[in-house]
C-alpha cells in the first residue's frame, strides 16, 4: 500500500480489517497479521520478495 497506512506485509490487509503486529526489520517498521505470523516463523523464504534477506532467519537458529 502506498498511502502509508500500516498493512500486513504478506496479505496487505490494513489495521482497519485485521489486527497487526508491528516489528522492525532493516531499520524499517513492518507489520504482519496474526494469520501470517507463522509464515515469518516457519517459512520466512515466502516473504523474501517483500522483505529481502528474511530467508536468512531460518538458518540463524541452526548455527551454533
């Protein structure tokens, strides 16, 4: 969305339509809805187009 209204990074629903969770990524505010939070946790590569580099999250837990 270009009108700067917070929306889910995955489905693009706004806070007028669904609750949103705010987070910081690469110094920017990003929102995700509770329905798509599991994608961020379990399949972050699905968000790579909208959050470049997020696919690295999966490998962080596997290191050391």
